C-alpha cells in the first residue's frame, strides 16, 4: 500500500482525471461551409503520465463522494444524453421538417446509399397518404349539422388506416436505424478530413492546435484469423485516448470500449462488416477506463494481401465529442436541441392542408395551378387563359453537360455485388502499412495507391525530391521513438537511386507516419497516411535536361558566328549579298556528315530534301524542355 502522502496525491490525481475527462470548451465554430473548423476533441490538462496511470480501484478512499459544484443552477453538458438525441427519431423528424436539411439528406442517400432510396420513397408516399387522410378528416369534422336534416345531426367518424400507419412506422424506423447514423458519419468525416489535412500540413488555426494533439494518430490493427478478432498493434495515442494500457488492450477485442449508452445498431453493423470482411464507418459512444464517455468516429477497412485474401483490419479513430456538442453542420439537430433546451421557441403548428401541400411534387403543383378552384369561379379571364397557354406546350428537357471523367459523377452500379476494397473514408483514403526498420517494405496499401509491384517494395524508393529528405525520413523511421511527418515528392515508380535526375520529379505530398506497437512495446508496423498538399495548384511538371553538346559542334558554331553578315538569314545559311571570295559557311547538314554542295552564290548548303524545304533544321537549344 502506498504511503499517506502518495495515496492522497494519487487520489487527487484520480479524481482530477475523472472530472477533467468530461470537461469541454465552448466554441462558436459553425458549419464547414463557412470555412471554419469545429473543435473535434478536448485535450485533458493532465500530462501523459497522469493519463496513463491506472485508477486506484482497490483503494477504499477512491469511493468517497465528491461534493457538487457551487454553480448548480447551470445545466452541465451530458454527452450521453446528447448522443441519445443525435440518433433519435426526433432528430430525423426535425430533418424532415427542415427543407434544406431534407434535401441534403435525400441527396446523400441517392449518391452514397442508392439501395436505401426505395425505402425513403415508400415512406414519403405513405406519409403523403396519411396526411391526405388527416386533411379529409379535418374537412369531415368541419361539417355542421343542418336544422331539419336528421342525417346531419351525428358527425362522421374519422377515417383510420392502421395498416398504412404501421407500414410507414416500420419504414421510418429503418431510416432512423441505418440511414441517419450513416448521414451523421458522412457529415463528421468531412469535418475530420479538413481538420486532419490542415493538422498534417501545418495549416490548422492556432486556436485549434492544442486541442488537436494526437489527431490522426489513433490507430489499431486487429487479426480476424485469431479468436474474437483481438487487437495486435495499437498506436501510443490509442492508449492515451482510451486510458487502457498496452497489457490490457493488446490481445483483446475492442468491445471493452463499449458501455451502457453505446448504440446497439452501430455495434451490430460493425460486427456484420467484420464478419463479411468489408469496410465500415460508424459514429458511436465509447467509454474510457475512468468511465467518461467520448464520441468515437471509427473508420475501419480490411487489409488484403497480394492475392486478395483478408489478413487484418486497420481502424482509425477520432474523438468527435466537440462536434456533437456544437451540433456542427447539423442545422436541423441544432434547432431541435435549442427548442428542447428552451433557447428557441417551438415551431408554430401547421394545419392539415399546409402539411399536405408541402409534399406535392412539381406535376401536382402544376395541376393545382392550372385547374385548382375551377368549381369556385364562373369564368376564366383572358389574362388567365394566356398565362396558362404555355402550360399546354410540351416541356423541353434541360440540357445536361457533365464531365464523365470526374470523380463521383457517375451513379454507383447497384446491380453488381459490393466488392471488398479496403477503403478508408475522408483524408485516410491514401494509406500504407510498412514493416519497421531496417526492412521498411510495404505490406498493405489502400486501393488508391495499389499499383503493380508496390507490395513488398521498399517504402523509401517511393520518396523522390532531395536526397536529404529521403535520408531524414529513413533515420526517423529507424529511430521509431515517435511519429514522423514530412513533406516529400511521391514517385509513381520506385527509384532506388536519386542521382539519375529525379530531384524534381514526384507529386508533392505529406506523409504522416504513426508507429503501431505490439504487446512487447516494440514497433510492429508503421501506419503511413498520405495527404495531398493543398497549396499545390495545377499538375506537376517534369523537366528534362538538355542533351550534352559535343566540342565538334561548338567549333563550327563559333566559326560561323565570326563570318555572319549584319543581316543573317533565318536558317543560318549564306546571305545572298555575300561576296563569292569569302570563306564558305557550312550549314547544320555538314556537321551531321552530309556532303556540302555549292549554292547559286558560291556558298555551301546541305542536300535538298522534302523535310528541309518545309521547315528549318532545329537548333540544339530547342531540345531543352
């Protein structure tokens, strides 16, 4: 047992860890569309040693109750409650009430998840039918009894279609369970991609740098061939974020991060993706060792060998608790939270016809515009008739011009089966896993970097540019005591020797290398993320050196320059005003071995040919690109 002083110090440290783990900062960062980045995570003020120290669970003094704070009037932020609200039915209902959010949601489904579009259409049609029934009931309820008519004394009963309501409810539940989490994950990945790219390239705003320590460094590798798919390698930042040490995390399945409020549907999708060997992206609530929750954005992809067989899984995690707190880029969810917490008044109620009219499509609206109210007007004015004449004309289709070669324009082929490609989303789409030094050979690559011969090749042979940069990267990877970030030139083909004129070749990119440690603490594999340089505009130009000029070519050039007239001809030949007794000047044809012949003025010229009559002989300087 520790001494009294040590026990008190460790107890204070444990309590401070539990309290500070849920501490967060207020931020006014708005949507990513305004080019402002939200606060992804909050860095604990504790140092690394305190964060990695185990909790004193066997110390009786650690079970003492903590006195509440003096400021009890202000409601503290509860991440568990916010997570439950984020994936709730009320959030999706708020999206359907907000037109811009609904258009964004439906656009995401049509582009990224086309198989879910029929469910969305089914629900919208069922909802329109239910709203039409509600409007019919409202009209029926407005019928007033007529004196003397007995059949009008009793009001009609409301029409109810329980079967249709149940079908619409089931379709809505599927959208809440599967499509809403996918949409939230898509929004957060966009935020994280911009933040990680600016973090790697050094362009992150100063106010966000301290809070982004460890960003793009939380990785783990699991082995599905072993029982329960345990973690075999993990980065040091993974242990800091989760507060689970190497001895506990390595060799276990990552389910130890789950807790009471973790979304069960997300866990089921994660389990199914691992069983099928597919990539998966999820946002769900996880828990650190001290019990504090954090919102985890997981991007996981399978690692395939050269024969396409599944070997491992790579997982990249990002703490996005700050985005969830600020409702970043989720306008409908922010409005829903503000109304629920009393910061905004609730929406005014809409009548039945208003709600039904919102669901009319363009053809239905055109029918209403042309024929609506015909039973309530006696004649049609001439101006109205002229205004509606254009509606009788057949509509002309709009001209659509699109670049079929651009990424993402073509809709995905839903008929073909889904292939296992091992893709990570966002900024992690270009990655490699390489062996530790001294081998540094490429083990696995992302589909975007998969070219023939890259597997088992040397990673350093893909780094061009200055030789000093390659040597510095090799030295840093050999040290393996910390991560490496460097700006390099990425070569499309492996080059072992940089002395052959490859200094300016290659695409400017940043490499973000993170060591993944095994149970012994040694580096088992390096996770290398390639990030494009956002300052690089336009294609990369390659320059070739001009071929060397021999000495026998320079001498005739110098001799010719001494005998040139004040107005030399365009092709370097003799001027017609030159006298016959001057020294003849040879053309380029004489230098290449062709026999010279006298021209009309007594000079020498090269033999005539079809090409020489059409264009001049290029000078040696024209070969320099």
